[in-house]
C-alpha cells in the first residue's frame, strides 16, 4: 500500500532531516506557517527563534563555519527574505555553505504585489551561489536536495529555495537525497597531475618560497590544513594566512609569519613582497591582501591552487594555476616525497630566513605598554587570549579595529575556531554568529570580540541568547568611536571625525541585565584580568564592556593604494608617508 | 595597456526560469560589456538553451567572463568560438526605409547588391530582411541612412564552429 503522500511542508521537514540537519535558525510569518506547523509536529529538527532574519543567517554561518556542515535558515516572504539578504551576501563573499528557505506568496499571486511579496529569487540572484523558486510540488524534494548539494560542493556558498505557500500545502512525492543527482553541476576536485609535478619542481627550485593560505583550506577540511602544515614544515618555508585562513596553520609554529594584508604583520607582507615563489592555497588575492596591484610581489613566480576557476587570474596573473580541491592538491604534492620537495640550496634558504628574522625583529605589533591609566585595546585582547588558552574556545568578531586586533593578537592553533566577516565586512555579524557557534558547541567557550558600534547592529539577538540560555560572552572593545572609520578620517581626511563618534552609547551593564545576562564595565587596566576571569567563570551570557584608549589606531597598516613595502608601522610613520591621491578613492 | 579583444562565446544552459537573468546579471554586476546576446532553446528533450554572447575586453577580462559563466550552476558548457578556431557568425536584421523617387530606387538597387530581401513594401516604404555578418549589416545600414532609413530591428549574432566537431 503506498504511503499517504506528504504535504509540501512535510516534504521540507523530511528533506532537512534526511540531509542530516539538526538545527534551523528562523523566524515565522504568514507564508511559512505550514512549515512551522509541520515543525511543531516533530522532534528531529530543533528550531532556534532569532529576533531578526539577518541574525538567523549569521547564526547559521557561525554554525556552518564552526562545524563544516551546512547551516539552515527558514524565513518568511517579503521582509523576511529581504532582511536575510545581508547575511546571504556575507555567506557568498566568505564561501559559507547555507541553505535558506524563504516563504513566498501562493503561485497564483506571484507578480501581483501581494501582501509581503518580494521578488526573492530576483533579489537574491546576485547574492547567492544559486537559487530556486519551486513552482510544482513534484520538484520540491529534488530542489531541496540539490540546494544542499550546491551549497556544500565546490566553493561553498548560500542557496535560497523560495517556497510559495500553496506548494507547502499541496501533497506531493518525496525522493530521498540518494536519488537526486544534479544534471550538470560537478566542480572539479582532482587537480591535473602534470601541474602538481610542475608545482613540486618549482617549490624545490625556489630560493625564497612563501606559502599563502586562505579560507579555502578551512573549507576543504582538517585534512587540507594538516597537509598544508606538513608541506610548509617539510620544505622549511615561511607561511602566512589571510584573515579567513587563520587557524589553518598553527600560530605557534615558527614557520608562521602572522596574517598578511592591510593590517597583517610586517614580516608577512615583506615576505610576500620579497619571495621568489608564492604558493597561494585556497586564497583569492583579495585587494585587502595585495595592496597596490602593480607593485604586488614583483619578483615572484606564483602557483595558485583553488577550487574556483574564476579566482584564478582575477586580480593577479599567476604562472601555474591548479584547479581542484586544495586538500587533494596538497596530498598529491606531498605524494612526491620529501626528497623531491626539498630544495638543495640550503644556503639560499638560510639567507631567506635571516631576512625574515630581521623583519620579525621589528616587532611590528608592539604598542605602548607603559600606560597605567587606560586600557590599550591590544592589551585587552592579549589578556583575553592569555586567560583563555588551553580552553575549548571559539572566537567571533564584529567588523572594524577590534576585528583586526583580534586577528593580530589572538592566536589560533586549529581551524574552525575563528569566525569573522572578511569579504563583506558586516558589522553586526559577531553576536548572531557566536549564537550559532554556541548552539553547535553547547559546552564550548564562545566569545564575540566586539566593538561598541558593531554590537548595536544586531543587539536584539541578546534576546535569543537569553531564550536558549546560551552562555555567549561578548567582549566589547569600547573606544566610543567607529574606530576604523575614525582611523581613516585621521589618516585621509584631515582628522575631521564626521559622524564617527557615538555620543549616546547605552549602558551595556544595564543592557546585559535587561536581557537576562550579566554585565560589567571596566576602565582600569588593573581590573582587566579579574573581569575576564569573572566573565569566564560565569555560566551565563556575559557582556564585558572594556573602555579602551579612544585614540588608538590599528597598525601596522598598508594604506590603500600603497604596496606591501610601503607599510605604516606606527603613528610615527603617518607623517612621513602621506596617502596618495589615488589611494584616497580606494576603499 | 592590453589590447581590447572582441570574442563570441557560446554557452549551453539549462532552459530554466531566471537563467538569462543570471547571465545578464553577471555581466552588469561585474561590469563586463555585452555587444549582443541571443538565446533560444536548442534541445527540447534535454531542456537546453544556447546563449550566444558577443563581448569585448582585455584577455584577462575575457578569461574571467568565461570562468564566471562556468561558475553558474545551470551552465553546462562554454565555448569561446573566437579562441577555438574558425566559426561562422550570422545576424539577421529587418530594416525599414521610407522614401520616394530616386532614393527609393537607389535603396532597392543597394538591397539587391547586398542580397537583402524585400519582405514588405508600400508605395512609400520597404522592409528589407538581411542576413550576414554584423559588419555587413552595419555597412548596409550606413548606406540606407541618407536614403530614408527609419527603423532597424536586429537579432544579435548567432555563431557556430566550422567543421564536424560539435559542442
């Protein structure tokens, strides 16, 4: 006897469960009521009720990036979908696998400007990896399974499935994931063996090699990161990581030069500039990494391993592109054996390391440690790092100066521990992302390193955190300014601090209290350790509002339009190296 | 500066809603040029459409265009006809010329030379149908300008490789 056909809404639930989903971040509304009804009648899926749809997507991103699984979002039509757009764009830029189910008005009303109607597939087309509008319930199961496949294969990204309400009520057939195979989408995973051989030869010949890893390593998985580390150590080459790649290589390893790019370390950027072979692995030569393109690493041959062919030769022309999964490519390269990879010019390698050590000796992350009257933001993060070492810790951030200081001063030894909005630079990312991380890792220590401006962009999620009793810690680096805006205004706009000062900040202690969390504010450096310990020892959500030096700038810095060897190391450099006219128009 | 090149690119895509918007959105969103774009279903059984795009850009941009197109989920195959050997490119135009007297006779005579067909005529007008390379169409249209040209409708280029090899 054939089983009773499922309704569209029941098909949605079954497809999610069959895809191994355990948590959905969402917010109900008219168009998705049938799904919420189906959710009510089952126990396999847990629903986390956020307070704004943007928060749902960031939470799903935090979940996805800390687990390597697909994050799932459920929102209603119209404003539900448009509110999700920032999160979707963020996930697209940072290659995070997300499936976002959006409600839609019934098919016969589409195009009629119906209540809460928006052209969701139209709006999300440029900010998703792919999207679907389900117009026939017989297509529903296939499209849902395809959505998961597309989201996680190749270069991951967000996929929207738009679900008209009548489809959710219609009975239809269900097919399990195994029976669904996408017609044509098959990203290339296996690299070309001839190019691997060529890469190995280039590495062995290099006098001044540099490995430059990115978020692709983390997306590929722990094996890719382990292979990357093995390759770096085997060849005794220096390595640097992008903002998105932090944790892909252990920060404690002496081969690691720190982060590269605009606020990367002096040694990493000068190594980029001075190397004779650059091996880019799952990184995309972003403008924040390269600085001025016509002066970018002028003397090097470049190997670029990436799963996305469109990342190759987009900004920087490379000599040897290798398309495929970075894990597979690195495994294949290691397959050549240590003898083939190691060069025989140890004198040249020694010279390269001596140059790097000289750059390292500049101690580019130094800051004024003599102040006893106020808290330096760098010091606050250093202490947070010191006091959370050896803990099961996950860090998220908002966007701005605090984010860069976190990237510089918090050291990550393993992947998936660091969640930040790199490509889109979304203020308001960190709190909901921390929420998603905490849901995925209930017993872990999850800290959102925040700025006082960013945190207010999605502060409503404190209510979600309270509802699910999530012990998320919010560590606010409070300088009363949109610090990065203020820093650029100081460097580029004659110190005219137009609208970058927040004159009416909330009392974050009372705010924490209002949301059922614990709050504390500190202004004295002597109190810092005690306050951090209190935060860590509190088994509830905690906001630690750290009043820091409002005038501190984030260094080192490659000003826009400048090259890697034109870094500003500190305030004393500002006057000597004014930013060029051309640089000013760049972001 | 690197040379700007003109390329004709054929793209085989799933004939599904929004696929054309995806391709066009890619070009506008990333600031690429479209000289012409045509699309029609070519394989009903497998639901495939063929898009022919004529675009211009530096070699690096052209390479990016192809890579970005291949990244779109409903795209099956891409061929850069300009890069991959000889190909035939054709475009059709309907050209309306309204004139009397000598101009009218001259337009008809030129149409004959260019092998344009008359598909509609009144005592004051002709509609010429013409197929050929875009350059040939341009040449004919230029000649018609002083002879009473009033309206043009063009299809944009379609193209296919020469020889037995197929997509």
